C-alpha cells in the first residue's frame, strides 16, 4: 500500500507507485479520488500509467442488493448475503498522444457506461 492523494504526498506516492509498477507489482486506484467530486477523473492516474507503461483496466463494482445513501458521493452500502456485480473494461494504454481519448473512456467507465 502506498498512501497519498492530491495535496497529501501525492507526487511522492505517484513516484513510488510508478517504480513498483515497473517492478511488476499491480494496484488499484480510485481515479476520482476520495474527496470527489465523484465521477470526475483525476489526472494522476494518467501520469502514473504513462510513466510506468502499464495499461489501465476500468473496473465497475455494484453491490446487489444495496442501500443508497443520499449524499454528495452517492454511496451504496451492500446488504448482507448479497452479491457483487463486477464489470471489467478493456485495457487502455496511456500515452502522451492519447490522453484526451483516455479521459473520455475512463469518465464513461466511472459513470458505469
């Protein structure tokens, strides 16, 4: 685990993560960040993927059944003994030339499309 976010040792964490990915480790990143706004991509994930030359694989998780809490981040709380629906997107290679396309693709994935 390499903790860090925008404004909280984010650059240091990104540098450590890039080196770990180059060494063969894998990770998961919430690309809209812990503080939101929800479903808005933070560009650090693009920087990390491009520098480490590791493809991004969009994942979308939906607990079923669940309770939706009316809050800014639309949190879902799973009901015990339910199941988790997982959608796995196509791997996306990030380069300096295709970042606008990647932003569109990941934003769509964040919205569950």
